């Protein structure tokens, strides 16, 4: 295996001046420690097998993630759409901390909201139907799990309301859940820039538009893809059978420690129209 | 290719960039992990975990120029958990024995012929994890106090305090030439 220079002693002369108790330099102890650690370190080399093991782990864990995603790319994106805004990565080829779905319980419909709220332990703002005709067809309580960089996990139970539009096979989902530790209004949108904002009952509401390119597992990124990925409003999701590009809209706001995300793919709605739906949800509490 | 460019490409999912960064950092990380945990087998596990996390979590790294510190952070967090799990379970003799039967047997044996080196190694091994980590980063990596504080997620004052305490303990061990002394206390 190719050996590389390691940066030990690169600042040797500066170290004693940087922080020293003085005695170490006088009795030569600092030098002894440096020399010994360097010699012990130099005797250790990464075996070829280590890289193979890492490659296997990445392939295996990548397959696990893809397997989850392959249950339906759109479905996965829908279930993690909040993650897209919260973390900035939903189904990217490489991850960061990512949110995934955990347990889920379906209810008969909106009429079960109080029962669901009792079981989940808190209530959220929601409406059964909107003035534009979208109506709640399904409701569920869903667990959102955040897998952190250090391997730890945090989870929270939340709600999902699935609305269907009149005469159209278009669906809008409202996801609502309590904030996870560290999430707040300042970072909830990740690196994305909202394309529209609205103030409603003193709550700031953000509208985002994102282009989602779904690609097969063996897809190789083009130069254009690489360039697009630098944009904050562009995502690439791995796991579809063919290349497919879709636009999704998302409206996000936080109220009383609960984050709301109203979103949908290829919606026949303008930003103002979907913001209007968010307004109806927010104002439903005071009606 | 510059490291910054490699990191940027890694963020875009470029496997070649990952391989190049592995080549650059594998030995550095393995050596750091070995010096901190004292076991070759554990060190390889720690490095493996570090690179797997690097691949899956590179999206969390905001600034490519902070890649090295970020990688070291992952390594030390992983090492800390690994050491908590296994360090106290491995007697000193076993650590020595494992090292002797590792791939680096020839070089290591040569090093161990030196009495001072043996004393220093044992003295460092007797330090608790936090002090060992500071000693390795400071003396082996040549990291500044500020960088160490960043990597270990503590204040510069804490780093100085740990380094001071570690030196004191090391000096005590080396001056006394105690080879079988008790493990140092945590400050």
C-alpha cells in the first residue's frame, strides 16, 4: 500500500511555544513522547483488507438504504419530504444525517384526529377540507427517526394528513411533528432559500420549490447533474427504474414547537394557492 | 488533485474521490486510533467505522476546508465509544501481545527494544482516554490547542488542563520507571 506522509512534528518547533509547562522541554520528556509515538505510529500500516471491508460496508449499507427507497421513490420522498427541508438531503446519492420513517399507524379518517392526538400525546393544527376542494382522505400517525452522524438516533411521533384535489389525481400531504433537538426556525429549511414567504397570525410561512431528479441505481452523474447539485433547489434521488424529473412544492412553518410541512409533487397549484391552504390550517385554530 | 476538490467531489457522491481521500488518510487515522486505543484490532474497527460514516455523512460537512478536523472528530468519537467498550477489558499484556502479532511486527519489535520507548508507550497507555487523546493529537499529530479543542469538542482551557495533567502523570510514570503502575485517575 502506498505510504503517505503524516503531519506529525510538522509544527514541532511551534508546539513548545504554543503550550508547554516548560519542564517537558527541559528534561526532554516532550521529545521522548513525540519520538516514541511517532515510532510506534510508523510501525502501523493500514492493511489492504481494511479498504475491502470499508467498501463492503458501504455497499451493504447503501443497499439497505436503497431497499427502503425502492419501496417507491415517490412514496419515500413523500414520507421524508420534511427531511428535505430539515436537513437538505432526502434521497441524495450520498447522505448526511437523514430522517427516515419509523412506525406508522393508519386511522379511519380525519374523524379519528382526537383519538390520534391522544395516542401521540399532543395536538396539531389541521383541517378536514380546504376551500379549493382538497379533502382529507387518509390520516396516520408516523414516527420520524433521525440518524445522526455519531450513530445515535432520535425519534418523534407526528401526523400525516393526505388530501386529494377535486377531479384531479393530485395529492397534497400535511406532515406535522414536534421539532427534534436542535431544530429551529433558523435551520429548519436547511440551506434552501424560500422562493416566497408569508406572515400569518404572526407566524412566518415559507414556500420552497425543488426539482427532484429520480435516477436508477446504476446511473452515473453527468457534468450537468454535478452542476445542478450545487443549487439548493435541486435534489437527486437514487432508486427509480428510469430517469424522471419532478418538481415538488413545500410550505413550511413552525408553531408552538411543531413543524408543519404542506407539500406535493407536480401540483396544479401556484405558490400563492398552496400558501393560502397553509393559511387556512393556521387560522383553523382560532375559528 | 487538491483535497478541497476531492472533498467537493465526495459530497457529490464521487467514489474515486472517496478512494483518493482514503489513500491519503487511512494510515494517519489508523495510527492515531492505534495510539489512542492501544489495540490494532480496535484501531482497524475504528478506522473502518470512520470512513463508512465519512461516506454516508459527508453531506453534513459544510466547509470542505474543514474536512480533516471533521474526520478526526469522527475518529475520536468512534474511538471513545470503542475504548469505553473494550479498553478496560484488555489487560496491558494482551495489548502488547496483540501489537506484537500484528502486521507491523518487525518494526514494532525494533521499537520495543528501546527501554525508553517501552516506558513511554506504557505510560501513555495508562492514561485515561481523554488524556491519551490530547497527548496523541498534540505530540503525534502536532495539532494546535485550538484544533484539539475543536476536534474533541471542548474548550481550549480544558485541552490545556488535560495536557498539563497528562504531562504530570507521564513524568511521574517515566521518572519512577513504573511499568505495572495503576491506571491514572481521571481529572
